[in-house]
């Protein structure tokens, strides 16, 4: 295992809507035909510290925020579908989780498809990279849309509820810089730079398997296994291209060196199937 003796948490990997875009956007060599990119959300329960979300996926708030220009350009570029049964609130209710039960939300980054449900959890602390939060809060109008940021999805009290990941105890886990969110190494936010400022992943153990949620550090399992970074189509919304490619290489090496580690990108049906095949 990448980290030994890690306390276990319960984990659910939930599909919360999807968009459609060209396969070539996700990895070099892909075709131009449109494919579905599901948005997956992690719900994790610690026996003492309760429920944590990793991202929040799409939501009605996202649909409302993209009804008019310039935000409509976001939805037109990547058309979104959110079936009623995939709304995060409905899935959490099925798991007997009330909105107030969510104590913290770890935000991988502030793109609209990852923070669509922040407004539904007004009591939750928000764990994020400080650079990512400040970047998102600084953007407005067409400049925000160019960076796939929707200011209407950000809580008015974001700064008051923000727990910058840099404020937690830091440790090294193999090649990864990590922060211990709960003080017992059960939930480790990890630094996965490149895609957006302050981009984070989450390392934990559940059901005897160690899992690394990587957000958009890789869009598909094939991306890191075949070392195929996103195509030039994605460069416009990528913060730091060399860091993106370097991080993909780190994930490739981790996957090869630790066959018991399950690396889960935020938009990969293959990864979703792999988790539930062994759950």
C-alpha cells in the first residue's frame, strides 16, 4: 500500500450528472466524437468525524447559473444532463444523509462541474487550496467563463467557511505532498498541481482498498495508464500545462508501483465500475 495502517472510512462514489464533449479533449489521440463525461462525487463517513464530500458535481444551481450569457456559453460548449435520480441531494437522502450531516467538503478545484452543490450545504466547512479559492473569487463575467468558473455557485461566505488545506499538518506520502485533514491520517488531501490553482486529490482506505481520488488531474483511467495527457483542446482551461503533464506521470508511476491502489478520476466510468466491482 502507498500508506500503511491508514484508518478506514466508508466510501460511496456517486454519479451526479454528466456533460458531453469530444473524446479528444480528455486525451491525446482520442476521436472527435462526443462522449459522456460523468461527474463523480465522493461521500465518505468517518466513525468519529462524520460525513465529508469530495466535490459536489452538477446541480440545479449549475443549470440556473448557465441560463444566460455569458455563462450560457459554458453549457453550450459542454452540454449538461442531470437526471432527477442523479441529483446529489436525492442520493444523499437515499443514504440517510441529511444536508446538515455534511461537516466538510473537500474541493478538488472550483470548476462549475465540481462545485455545483456547495450552496446546498451552508453549514459545511470548505477545504480547498488557498490559491484555488482566491483565483475563483477573483474572476467575473466572461473572464470567469473562460476559466470554467461560475461565480454564482460560490457561497457568499466562502472566505469565512474556508479551511485552507495549507493550514492542516503536512506530511509526505511517497512522491505526494499531503495534508492530514482529521488528525489520524484517515483523510489525506494531496497536492496534484497543474489543472487549476490549488488542485487537490484525496487519499483514504475503504473496504480494505486504498483509494486516490484525483479530480481532474486525469480525466480517464486510460489517460494515466497510457500516459496520454489532455489534447490541445483542453489547454485553454488548464492552468499550468507542464505541471499537468508532470502530475499525470506521477499518477502513472503510482498506478504501476501499487497495484492495490485504486486511482479514480472524477469523470471516468471505468474507474467507477472498478470501485463497485470490488465493493
